C-alpha cells in the first residue's frame, strides 16, 4: 500500500524527522532532540504537531445536523455553531466504538467531522458528506505557552477558547481553528489550505514553538489518560467500558446505532473497566502484557510507557469492575511480575 504524505512532508524531512507509518500515512515520529525532549517541551512551553493524518469530512446543508444526530452518540443540540464536540460512531450490533470523533460545528449548516486516520471512509459511509482531507493540513499547537506563542503569529487564532471553533486569519490567510487537542495541555488545532501549510508551520517555528512528532503525542495523551482508537477503543470495546459514558446522549430522540446494545450493557453492568496503572521504577509496561491480581491474569495492558513527568511506568488496562483504585496488582513483563497499583486518571493533570 502506498502511504499518504502530509502537505508538510518536505518540512519534516528538512528538519531531520524520523518518519513512521501511521494509519496509512507516513508521519514524523520524532525530530533531532527526541521524544522525551519534545514531551517536556509540551508540558513546559509550546510544541507544534502535524496532525494532517486525521480525516476531515465536511457535512453541509439543511439536513446536516439531522444526519449527524442520527449517526453519532452525543447530542449536538447541547452546543451551537462555533463549538466543538467529542462523540462516537458505534457498531449497531454490540455498541463497540467504530471511531471516536471530534465534530467542529463551523457555521449554521456546516460541520467538519474529524475521524481517526484510518476510519475516514467508514465515517463517510455512516454520515455522508465529502472527504476534504487532501485539501487541507491540520496543525496542533499545544502547551502552557501555546497561546502566547501563537498570538505573535495569529492573535485571533490564539483567542479561540476551549472547544470553540472560529474561522480566522493565520499568517495572512484563511484558517479554521478549534480549541481542541490530545495532550492534556491547552492549545488549538488549525486547519489551513494545504498549499499554505508550510508558511504557517515556518511562522510557528519562528515564534519559538518546538516541532514534536507522534512519539511525544502518544506519551502525552497517555499521561493525560486519553484513549487511542485501536487500543482503548475499537472492536468489542464500548464507551461504557472505556469510562466514556458521558458521550452517550441516552435521551436523544433521534437515537443512534448501537443504542440498544449499550442499554443492555448498562442494565447488566459492564464486565470490565478501563483503569490506570502506576508501576514501580523506570521499566515501562507495554501493550498486551497481562495484569495480575494475586498471581492470576485478570486483564491486559492496552497502552503502556514511561512517564517523563512522573519518572515511572504508567499504563491503561481493562480490568474487572471489582478491581478498584488503590488495588495492588502486577504486570507480567516477560514472565516477571512488575509491581503496580490501580490509580485514578489522568496520571498528569494540566
């Protein structure tokens, strides 16, 4: 399969980025200073990610709202134009998460729906609309100094609030900006026409924003306790198991695919819940390793890594509901038990 490339591909290579396949795209994993440095820069100052591998499905017209209401779990009538909302597309048979999505409600009859990289075709099939991914780049500016640095390039973009959406000017041209992100830090995501992406990228670097790759994006989202589709969300995993029941609008009159399956699960009680684990020492737990209680496997790690902020290993894992926070457990690391404890999420707060 031929991998797709971002409009910023040449810029990444010019910076010496290590490239990696991800969701059908070739994207930067890390730059010269490495993932740990990029991670710390996001927690302490400001970084910029190229997230153009995310899809954009544009749904427009008088029937757009109704189409999204009938397909997705959350209720868009809780918000309004100029806002963004996190939501799920479910499998009708078992209520598992086909994709987790951010909807940008840009204007009265225009929605930009942002699926995960590999799920764009599936989302188009479910909601209609037009795949405009190839027409734009999406650049995420994140960190405690993100807005301060961005304000020197695009003051109106820096002023877009959390989960707000606005069409503004960035570096002398049009952009759609949303106050969303995937790091646990403050910041915005900027959609710009593909041909203008290198100009915007260079302007941000000139403002002192540090380029960061998918490696840091993953460790940051793990510290923030945020799920990744294909690991904490996907086939056989429902929003209730993932601790995301708040994205399900039970009373929405339009309903949504998978609602009956979720109602049955809610009535019966979930058989597993997503939990956070803190392990001892710097040795990180890894995806697929068993979680042990009294030496018996009761679940497995879905995501695990070393936390640069905390200085020890952390993991997300599905465990039986009776395994509560504070429980001492272990992670089976190649036949050796790594002591751990079930802890509240997020591991690192803003």
